[in-house]
């Protein structure tokens, strides 16, 4: 009988970015782009159409990470700022050097059962929840992460 894994216990990290209190991760997706598959690529004798579909590339979505704002979560905004051009310094950026290797681990109890590894992760957007006087909501931060590839290691 197969072992079923819950998606409720997980941990995300990226080269030195640890201890962030994450509520939700979403958007993990890769898709093959098909070239030539939508229509015939040509016509031969007697009007016969020739079709062909071939891999034209890979498209990766972005991962959205929602976390509770803590002292440790500041490292996400610091990373975002390091990766993006500084308007006052003429567009200087450490974006290429600041890309990281990301890992998402899914646990069953205390044992890691599934692990995904992401190549070249970098933050593409950063936002906070709304501020409302008298609110009982926790302050949250949302960081969207781009990547070039992911694999399942476990």
C-alpha cells in the first residue's frame, strides 16, 4: 500500500536564508513549451498536411511564499533589495551573485519524506499585508521567488 504524505508540515530554505516562519507556499510549476504542435508545419503531395510537435523549451512559474513577519523574516527583504537595482546608485545590483539554491522539505512527523531542490532562486517581488488600526491579524510578508529549474530529490 502506498504511503500518503500530508502537505501540512514543510520547511523552505535557500543558502543562508533559514528560520523564516512560513504559512504557505504556492505556485510551484514547470511546463514544457511545445513548438509546432498547434498547426500543420507544411503540406506534401496530394494536399496531405505534415504535423510535428517538439519541445521548444521549459517555462517555470514563480513560487509565492507567505510568512509571518518576525525579526528573522527581515532577511527576505534584505535579499530582495540586494538582488534589485538601486535607483540612486545608477542601477547597481548584485542580482546574479545573489541567486541561491532553494530547498523545500515536506515532513511526515519528524522525518523528511519529500524534498524539492530549486536552481537559481531569486526574489521577484515583495509585499506586506495591509495595516489596519485595531486589527487582530498577524503582519505577513509575501515574497515571490523566481527559479530556473526544480527537481524532486526524495
